[in-house]
C-alpha cells in the first residue's frame, strides 16, 4: 500500500462502524472484509463509542478526527476504563463525573481571560493519566494544577526505580532483582499485569466443550466435579484435554498458550523458535465452558496482518486470542517476529481463575515450586503435608524447608545429622510433596495434573487419593487428573466417600477415528467397579 | 463385529426346576448349553460373573461360602438368544435376586462401553420368574413378584406394567419384558411334580405304581387336608419321594434333577407330546420371540 493510501485509525474505525452498525455484519465477516484483527476491531468500536460520548458532551464542538488515537488509547487501558465506569457490553463510560473530567482534560478550558490547552494531547498523556489514577497524591495535584508533567513526577514508584536499576546495572543487581520479581509475580511482556475475574466463586467448571484443539473436535465434558479423572491409553488425547481446559481458564493470556507449548516441546521459553511456535498453533483453537455458572470461551488463531506500521522484514504472523466470560469480552494480539521479541497488545488480561498445570516431565525442578511452598506456609497447609508424608511414606521426616538462596528443598530427617537435599529421596516422595504444595497456589481455581500416578507406588495411591481430595476441598480447588493407571483411577473412586465429588472420563475413538467422551459420575463408576471391575482406560 | 444378544434371565426355585427347564430348552427349543469361560460370555455377563468370583476369593473363601455365589446354574444359547438359568434356592430368596438384577441393570447400561474383551454384547433382556403355584396360585404370585421387584435399581422402577395373561397358557403372565410362569395341576394350585409325575408315568406305569405304593405306605402325609396350605406341600413332598424312588434303579443315590436329565425313564417323545410341557415351551418361545425351524417343528 502506498504512503498516500495508508488508512488512518479513524478511517478504519469508521469503515468498521459502517459494516457493524449499518450493514449488520458479524465480527468475523468484518475481519474478512477489512484487514484488521479482532483486537483492532473491538478497540475501534469502543474508541468510536467513547468519541461519540465526547461529541455529545459540552466539549463536543472541539472534536477533531486527529483526537481519535487518544480515545483508542483510553479504551485499551483497564485502569482508565474502570475509572470511567466503562462497560464493554454497552460501550458506555457510565461514571459521569470521571467521564466529564476526562473529557475536560482532552479539551481547551477557559482559564481567566484565555483558554488553557488540552491536558491530554498525545497517547503517552493517556498512559500518564492512567498511572496518576492509582496515586491519590498525584491525582490531587493534577486536579488542582492541571499540570500533567508535575503529577507524573508524583507517581514515580519503587518499581520505576527498580526498572531504572535493571536498565543501568543489569546482572550486577541479579539476586536483589530476582527477589523483587518474585514479590511482584510473573511479569508479562508488552501487556498489562494479569489478574482473575473474581477470587470468590460459587462453583468451578460445570462443563467444557472443546470445539477444536489438536486431535479434539466437538468434545463435550459435562457434569464436572471436584475431582475429575481422565483415563486413556497413550496418545489418546488426555494431555490435550488438560491443555484445552488450561487455555480456557487463561482466557486471552498469550502466556497460557506459550506455557502449553513449552511443556509440550519441553524447552525453555528463550529457546523457542518463532516459526516453530507458530507451527504449534497453526490450526484455530476454540474452547467453551461454563465456569461459576457463567459462559466462558476462548478462540485462538494465527493471522497474517498487513498493516503498514509493521516491520514486514521481520514479521511472521500474529496470534489473536479472543475470549469471553459472561459479558466480559477480552482480546489480545501477539505479533511474532523472526529474531525479534514478540509484541503483545491487550486492553486487559483477566483469567477465569487461578490455573496450575503440573506435568511430571517438565518444569518439575525444585525452584519451580518455591512460590507454591511460600503459599503453603502462609496457608498452613505445610504441616498437613508433612503429617501425610510422615504417616504414609517416611516417618523420620519432620520438615522440608526451602532455602531461598539456592532454591533447594532441604529435609530434616531424624536419621541424619545433616539436612539432605529433597532430591536424594525417592521420586515418589518428591512428586507427592510437590503436587501437595500446588493446592495453595491454585486456591479457588483449577489444578491440572498430567500423569498423576507417575512415580507413585500403587499401594500408596489408595492413601494419597483421599489426601488430594482433602486438599482440594480445603483450598476450593477443582482438580483434573490424567492417568494411564487403573489402580490410580480406582484409588480415587474407591477411597473418596463423597462420590458426587468425583467424575470419570475416557477419550474413545469412534468408528471414524474421531474422539468421543465417555463420562461417569463417581457413584456410577464406583458401582461399575464393584459389579464388573471395569477399566476406564479400555472404555469403547 | 460385535454381535447383539437377547438375554433371558430365568429365576427358578430349586435345582430340579432348573433341570426341567434346561431339558425343555435343550430338547424342544434347540438351545445348546454354553460351556464357555466367563471371559468368553457376552458383556456384561463376562465381567459381572468374573467379579463375583473374584470378590469371594478375595474375601478369604471358606468351604461354607463356596456355594454362596449367585451365578447361573446353566447358560444356554440358540442363535442370538441366550438363557441363563438361576437356582434361587427357594421362592422367598428375593434379596439375592434383587441384588443380582440391580447390579446387572447397572452394568448393562454400559455393556458396550466396557465390553472387557467380549465379542458379543447383550442388547435386550427379559426376565422370567418360574415358581410353584403352591396353594397361592398365579395371581398372588404375580402380586408377590410385583411387591418384591417393583423398585429394584436404586429406586428405579423395574416392573412398570400390569400382568397380562399369556395368549396360549393359563400358567403364564406377562408384564412387558417380565414374565411369571407357575407349575401346578392348575394355575391356582400345585407344584412342578404335578407335571413330572405324569411325564414319568407315561413310559413307566408299573414302576410308578410300585413307587407310589411304597412311598404312601412308608411316609404317609396329610395330602387330603382341607387346608390347601397343608395339603399342597404334603402332596409335593410325597411326589418328590416317588420320583426319587423311581429313579433309584437307574441312578442310585441321585436327586430328581439327575434322574430327570440323565436317566432314560423319560423319553423325548413323551416330553414332546406332553401338553403342559408344550404349553411352557410355547410360552417361552413366544416370550423371547424365538424363531427357528426346529422350534416350529416341535410346536
């Protein structure tokens, strides 16, 4: 496209608006007709709606098309949207006072004998405003002075200093910076900090429909319970099922799909090649479900953008994620470049709930459990885990402690003067310890454990299963387990008294080779075990 | 390819009822005894019977427990029809029949999902309760069956229809896929022996007269009591003694079941020509919708 024919954001937005409001086309049709992503489409419609509210306000006569990027920026900053009382379903800023204030900052205001210039004139000013909103002192200063630069100076935080330190000194401050990172939670590149819709839920997933994910097509799993057991032979789609649930919980978070691909490929993030990454998500992904009684969905697709602002020499493709939970729509767009860091854009990233995925084969080193250990300490889960280990596995162990510097777990064992490293104990003990730690991290969320039985002795399974259930209830966690082992599945069904808290599923190929689900409630499966000693893995 | 099986679960009072039914099915309806291992039976029978045995073995099997399995005495098959004959050990053993049916229904729902290696799967099931009419008669027995089996599977209704008369026999009643058949001199009174005595007498008149005379003299019973509750069992016991004695020449020390099936006292022609046996044969064939050349010939 030649320079003079480049379309402005305003032009694109107006074109989208016409197709959407006048021609009544749906989002997918508009995307086909105009070369935009869903992220851009929704952002444009929201920005137009906010601009229209501005045009209808007292400042409406000051509206110029050149102001449109400011509205576009405003509807992409969650903190600002929240402050404006923004509703994504109606596309209206409902907080009248804050909206009037924001519009005033966008406009010339009469000041004594002259007009004061707009406070917000460029996109960065919108970002600055959003930061000021979090700081009472800076906000008051802005209200009193209409001095944006001065107010911004009032918002500088410890985080900003740390960022500056990192840029200036890099690894010299390594240990200190890593502690800061831990306290701050995982960082997301290019997007706002993730959080969850609500930490208080009445129920977890009640059903999940995987319309399309890897080998899974139109797979519906209903009557989900507290503990959900998925059995099958090798390569039957069990891990894909867990991944799909994980992706649904992560909504529009690109890190969700990145984590899935890392686990599959068993490679750390820094070694993921861009082309390979895109290959892994080549086919559209579509997953739906009911969480906490409300509809949720996520769609992930790889798209080819053609915008003039892209550096096409390095650009490969983009990963677009659209998600919805109840009436909350979210989207994100991650551009993948060859030999360059990917760039993610999202107005907000909210997860359905905490979602922890555990595989025995990847990210299973001690250091990956330090956060869960801390949470288990704080939630007082640790003594219960030790009690279980002492009673059922190793009576001489009285404590397992995380050493922060080395990120190792050391064991207090009455048989030894020294405190041996946890890795010197059996794999089974380590796995039981680590899996037990995860519940505190997944509080009010979901925990997905692949190949649960791995390294755990069959006899121990009968006692570990009710302990897992106890932790799941205590931390209000919905658990999804896959297993190759009949003994593992049977241990849960036979040793948990509250059968209604268990569901069992098998993925079964039909005559055309497509996978179908066979599902059983806990009581039903318990009866089938008692009567016919059925084997969930061999369901047909 | 998995074959669909139509099953008939037949619950008999005792071993000689089983023997008689088995003989009728074999000789008049062309059924063959299935001599398969549990794992070779259709689903869900394969898994249920295997688990039943496993449970008792795990429960530290002792001699007095050895006969407490509730497994079929015999399984017979004709095409895709399979009949399982259970010896309930008496009319009043409703509990174990109820448990078996309840478990069976539970497993049947998922028989195709969990074939457990079976090549055949039960597709449809019918249930036949075979009792002596005793002094109660078929009407009261049907009521008893309804009372004891109306709700069987965790509160799920089992017998949902009223008992209707069978088209060709006064001795049978049908309620959908459930049936009751009574033995007796008439549908209101009697026992299996009322059928067996004339059958054996047909080819062994002299032996029968002697055996009857001996038994009546040796073990006098109150067979003429005006109260049917006393007279019917007394007569049944007397007839059992006669039949047992009758067979001692050929099968010394044997029970009625053995005499019935293994002695040569009862010929195939007699069995085929017997009116009551024919009525039962026809009843079963119609109840399970059995269609085969051999059967039509017999009927």
